[in-house]
C-alpha cells in the first residue's frame, strides 16, 4: 500500500465519522448546591418519659436565630471542673424562647457530688452566649422555668 492510498483511506474514514448524526447537546449540569443550612424548626416533641429516666425542662431566652445551643448536665468537683457527663443535648436557636428537655438516668446521678446544668451558644463557630451554671439538687424531674443566657466574655 502506498502512502497516497493510505492517506486517501484515512480521509475517507474521517469523512465517514463526521457524516454521522451530530451528538445531542448535554444539558448543563445543575450547579452543586452548597451545604444547606439546617432547617430550623421548633423541636419535635419527645416520646413520653420512660419510667427509668428523669428530665430537666425549661425555656432559654435571648438565643439569636441560627445559633447552636449545647446544654450539658455535669458532675463537677469542688473547683468547678467537670468530672462526668450525665446528659447533653444540642438545639438550634430560633430567635424566640427556646424550649428544652434534657433527659438523664437517675441511677447515674451521684449521691454526694455537685451536679450542674451548663450551657453555651455559638454562631459560626464562635462562642456568643453562656448559661450561668445552675446547681441541680437531686435526680428528680424538674421544671427549671425560664433561663437567660448571657454574653460570653
């Protein structure tokens, strides 16, 4: 086979490939959505309290919308340092009073140690508010009423 016939064969193959139907245009891919912000709603009601659990309940005020609130029930030593976590919960701020229910096991509640409810609120990863530690007297279900969070130092 000569170079001339080889070139002619390549050109015919190229023309045959181009003579087919043009490919259908692909639709532009949808832009990738950024991580969606959590849907902030009223907290879902919890199931009825089981007989083996107790709970602390109340409302937090002064929580801005979009803030993340963490509440913890802690055993603390005489210097106020946390020693044991008994229960914790995370809530999303709505700009309105924020109801909370923190359930715990009363069997894990120590007899002669100090137990406190502590809380903090952060927004965009920055601490903005904190709850003054509230001493919890015993392993019973308690309604704490309205608790106000104050600006963090």
